[in-house]
C-alpha cells in the first residue's frame, strides 16, 4: 500500500511576472510528482506565468472581493482540496493565510516574505 503524495497549495493574488511568482513557479516545477501534488490558488487567475505552469497544475480561483473574507475563502479551499501544506509569498496573502480559521483539517502553513523591511 503506497502513501498518497503530500498536497501543497501555493497561494498568490495573481501569477503576473514578479519575484514571488517566479519563486512559486520554480517550486511547482521542481517538485517530485511521485511525492508531492502541487496546487496553485489565486485570487485572480491572470498573469504571464500561467502559460509556464506544468500541465498537471490547474490554477484554482479563490475569488476577489473584500479582503476581510479572504481568510475564510482560503480555509474553505484548503479543506475542500485536502491540502497538507500551504505556502504563501506576498504580504497580503501571508496575512490572509495566517488568519485563515483552520478547523479539523490541520494544514501546515509556510509564509515567505520577499519584501525588504
């Protein structure tokens, strides 16, 4: 009986060309698919880097709207897609991920800051 691959969600507001977006694109491309399943959650499915995504990664829309609702939308998406690890790399998305009310479905959260202090 084999173990299921670890499900990793990468969270960004969009996938336009930028430093954090490049880091996420590199991570998604480098993951060993026998051990990890990559999912890309975006508030807006837009950006030049979408064309560079590996064929097995389909962006998932978190939706826009009020920023105060984003943590709940993130929590719902993480539970729905049975995410094991969530990684974010922008100021607003980091705060939203940390504020997401993670209930019974525990998710390891990693935030990465790319802006100098």
